C-alpha cells in the first residue's frame, strides 16, 4: 500500500475574507529564527509547498525573509506552482510604525521575498517598540509606548496606502484586543481582513474570537499546538501543555493522530486558520492531512471547548512601557486600554 506524501491543495479548506479573497485554512508558520537556521526554514517552505501547502506566514522580524524569498523564487521558477496559487503573509515590525517607515518596510519585505505583492500584510503588534533579537524577559525599550490610537491610525493609513499602491492585497492586525479593534474599526477606511492571535485548546479566547468573527474579520491562530519550542522568555512556571491534556490525548488516540495534529485539526474545524511551524516533513504532512480527513464529532468538539485554561503563552512582557507593570496591562483584560 502506498503511503500518502502529498495533499492535493484543491482539497484543502479555505476561508473567504471580507475582501472576497480565498485564504487557505492552514499555513506554515516561519518563526523558528530563535532555534532553527534561516536555511532550514527556507528548506521547510519548499518541502511544505511540495506537500501541498499554499499559505506561508512570514514576518520581517524573523530575519529569514531573504532565504524564504530564494525558496519561493526557486519553486515558482520550477513551474510546480504559480505565484497566484500561493498565499504569502508578512508583517510590519514594531520599530517601523512611523508614517515614513511603513511603505519602505513593506518594500524591503517584497524585495527579500522576491515578490511583486503580498496577499496579506499585518501590523505585527499594536505597540511601537524595539528590542534586540534574543533578549530576555526583563528587556525593556527606553522608547516603548502604550497603545495610542491616534498614532496607530497614522500607521494604519500607510497600510491602507499599500493596498492602494497594489503592493498588498489585504491588510490586517495581530495581537489586537477587542477595545483596540473597536477603535480601529470606527476609524479605518479599509477594515482589517484578519486578526492574528494566539489560539490553542488551552487558550481559546472565546470572547475575542466571537467579536472578531462578528465583525467579518477572519481569526488566524498562532501557537496552535501550544508552541513547545517558544523562546525561553515566553515560558513561565504556570504554563500548561496542550499536547499532554488527557482530553486531547484521548481524542487523538481515537483518531490515530498525534495530540499536536489534533490541536491543528480542532483549530481549523473551529473556524480559525492555524499556522503551525515545523521543519519536519512528516509533521507538516500530518498537520495538513488532518484537514482532509473525517471531522471531529460534535461531542469531541464540545469536550475540547471545555478544556480552555486561559493560558496565554506569548505574554509580551518586553513591550511594557513603565516600571512596576505586569504583562496583563498589554491585553486590556478589564475592557479598557492601559496607558
């Protein structure tokens, strides 16, 4: 019996955005720069496309867009896949929020990725900031500021210009909260097409998720399996491990898949777009294959909805802007934006 090594991209589910564009319902994340070489990530991109992925989630801060660009150029030149069949996302980093920096930063990303346009461009975090690569959890930027809506709108206007210029097809947000999104939605000429946010079974963010969906914004979930390889600065003693949850382990066993793969399957079936990172072709295949196999039952989805532990893994401490703050200030937990 032959073993499946590829998935037909046409069988992979997609989500229709508020722009009308169809976005593949799974992507390959590329944030491995803290523990995997740039060349390894670029190789993973080529392997993922070969397996059947058409959606690659990039960001300038990952420091590997030039290598990924070489991989994309090679794949497109080979004739195996056209540019139009790919969905490429990138993100504006926090030290490029100034009006004069947004468009050049996107142009640099396009040059690195060897592309004429991006399918989606996100504001990576709502906080203008700078911190050195590999910094620890105690790092604080002297230039750090809270979310100031008037300033964010200056950044957003430049994002809108990128759409008008044809450099990006859609724009969106990342790591935004409901209070911040409400302000943006009131003032934006072009509304965000997606909000990228941490989503996994132990951190389901149901209230924010429901709000995002109610506004016609597609949720994209990072850390879909609980990010076991996340940087040390993002680990705390209270963190839980999704893939060891007995409910996840039991349902995964029933379906004959790894608990990590079950987390990806749950994510897509719930409605978000998961973007798991892997450089292992076997894991990449298992993740995308889970989207084209029989669905989880209503009872299984119900059981998984009940294991939310409100365990945020990417807390963002390095974005804090004054002394004696805790990371909770970044996330507007009481419904107001901290200043």
